[in-house]
C-alpha cells in the first residue's frame, strides 16, 4: 500500500488557473452561496432541542459552519467542485447529542469525528467506505428523511403545544394528533406557500434558488401581516431572540478541556470521551459516506475524478476546525455541489467564493434572519426530507433479494424508532453476517472422480494438456471452489467427518480458492493430522501465490511437506502416483 500524500485539489487547480475560470467560479460561487444560506439556517434550527444556552443551536451557527467548513473543504479536499457545509443527514444525530450531552458534547464529538476522518484518509481507506452496502445507505437515508419530516410537523401546521415535543418518534405523532385542534391556518398557509414556491421555481429553472425565493417572499408577507396585527405567525426572532453577526456563546475554545479528562475524585479519566465515541464514529461514517457519494456523483457529471483519501482528510480537518467557531458537523452536500456544477463551476475556487458570499451575508444581513417565519423553514425542510427520502429507490429495493430487503427495513426502522447510531451499527453487523453467508454459499466442496478435463484449467502448460489426467488407483481428489474462510468451516468439517474411505492419497484441489484465513488453515491442518492417523497423505494442487504465502507464514509446508504443495493438478497427480508406487514397492 502506498503512503498517503497530502495533495489538496486546489493546489493542482491553481497551477493552470485562467481568467476565464475565475469568472465562471465567481458566478457559480455567488449562486451556490445564496442557495446555501436558507439551508444552513434551516438545518441548524432543526437540529436544536432548545431550552437553555447549552441546548440551543442558533441560525448563525449553521451559517458559520457553512463558511468555515466550506473554506476548509474547498481548500484542502480532493474534489474539484465539492461544496461542504451542514446537511440534513446530520439533523437527527445532532439533535440527540445536544439533548443528552449539551453543545459542549456536540463540539467534542464533532472534533473526534474529524480526527477519525483524517485517519481514514491517511490510511487510504477512502475506497473502503464506498463498499458499505447500498440497502444500508438507502435505509438510514430514508429513515433520516422521515425523522426530519416528523420534527417539522409542529411548525408546518403551527400547532400550539405546551412544553417540549416528545423525543420519541411514536410519542411525537401521538402528541401531534392530540393537538390537531390547535392548527394555525396562517402558519399552514405559509408552509404550503413555501413548498409551492420551491417546487414552482425548480420547474421554471433548476438554477433558481427556490428556497431563498420562498424565504424572501414569505418573510416579507409575514413581516407585513404580523406588523399590522393581522396574523401572529412565529418567527426565528420569537424563538431565538435578536440575531447578531457574532460567534455563538459556546465554542470549542471555551470548553473545559481539563474537566473532560478529570473524574469527580480528580483522577484522570476517558469517561466522557468514551461515551461520545459511538456518536463520533457515526458522524464520521455518515460524513464519509455522504461526502464521497457527493464527490462520485459530481465526477459522473463533470468527467473528473476525485481523490477519496484527500477528500476525507479535508472533511476531517473541516470538522476539527468548525467547532472552534461553535460549528456543527459538516460534509459534502450533493444538492449544493450539483448547483455549483450546473452554474458553471470549474475549480475549487467556486467553493471558496460560496463561503465568502455567506460571510458577507453573515456580517451584513444577519439581523434580518429574525423575521423568517418558522413555518417557512419547516416548508423548506419538508422539501429537503422529500428529496432525501429516495422513496422510489426504497420501493424498488423491496423487490430485491430477501437479505437486502431485511437489511433495508431493519436499518430504516431502527433509524426512525431508535437513532442513527444504533441503525448504522446493527445495519453494518447484519450486512457483514449476510455477506459472509453469501460467501459461504458460493464456496463448494466436491469430490472429483474418473478422468479430469485438462481444458478447464487455463494455468496448465501445453505439454501438461497432452497428459492423461486419469486419477490413479488409491487416490481421491477433492476440490474447494471459493474462498476458504471461517464461514465454510462447519461445511468443511462435516465433509471431512464423512470421509469413510482411507485412500493412500487425498489431493485437495485449490485452484479456485482466491484467499484463505486462519480458520481455513486450521481446517487443513486438522485434515492432515486426521488423514495421517488413518495412513493417508495429503497433497495440495493449484495453490495460488497469495494462498501459498499465507500457508508459508503459518508453517503449514512443514506439516505436509514442501513437495506436496503443487501448482497444477497434473503435477499433483504425478506426485500422488509416485507415492503410491513407492508404497507398493516397499510392501512387495
């Protein structure tokens, strides 16, 4: 494996940068910055449980995250057109972390996740992340979409609910049903108008920032109607107070880092970090999946090729730096990345321009965010959840093999009913178990009798093809077809236990064994000892170089004899015939 080399895509882009590239990147960055604004605000507010300062994520946090992460991901990532920032996928997990560990816990978990992402990239595991089974990705993505939709029902309908809305999925819906009589028709009209404007603008032109148009229109209307006393539609200002262009009250700089590693008795402890570890791992896995998926989709459109490992390192650094400014987890965003591409972005500079646009808005126009109706943000997030749901893909997967459907449904239900941490952990374990089962089912153990067809073995030399491959008397040939690993250990043991005959030689043909693990080696060792006890010798044939290397490292050749590990079946049968003849000569 080659060592990781830190090579941000931006440096390569700047070497051949032209004036025409700058004009294209400026336009794309301006548009995507405007598109990112309402999403950053909506995601931050949706992820906030509310209450005291330690449990409240203000709208400014979303914009700050988009600015900081946007700069770092564009500057240090491995994709030419990737746009980073807060995304809807993190809403559910952020909400849970803040609810249980407050903002300080979220900041620490985000930085830990960033460190994990950096390590994934440095150890060149970017391609491995892409191997996570598709049903798991669809299952938790659809589950997140349903959860986001569920969290927005209160503001979408304008329900008047005293106290906090229950955290549990089922309890939420029970609460909503009980308060249906408190629906605010004014708020519902704003929410439906928001959805209509977004859908309408997208049909007119994909380049129009539908979310921003909806926010501007509904905010202007609600500011007028609320100001005249005609309506009382809740706004961001009603929930969060005055909005200013300043750092949030809780940042990583202000954390009691000493306290994180100190137990009540004053001793050193990792207790807090260990409790945050599962959450940090989920944030890292989720961020890696979404960012690499976004980069892959972008490659398909642009014809470019991203560096997965560099992208993970860039994403990791972004998630380490963002909490220093009070930011939340960030990753590559597919919708914003596609907006960037569709508006002509050519290099990473467009991502930097997008962050600069957000910074200007944050410094100049942040107080205006207080007038945005909560029902409008709920409408934006309902559209986001619909686009995220992948319901057509979900429905199509229901017709796939039962094992895939099982993983899909379990991941989906666990995401909705419990949380994303449990869903990903259980989903990955189930996928691994089902994968091992499939691998075991593809591995076959068979007994070969009579004559062997030399033409089915392309590795044989021409002169060997001309030889007779008749199995000599006193020789049995068994073939293993597929990976020889712990998943087939039971089948192999059953087969060896059923070997009633005691031939002079058993040839184990392994030409179709791509790899072998320690359990497979142990099975072979057991077979050799059992056969030796019965007076039978073992010869291996068709052993691939990679399999032979594993056998050599374990000392297996000393047990069986170096000369009894053959590269071809013809050589193995010739060796077996020599041993049989020598045995006969010795007994005569």
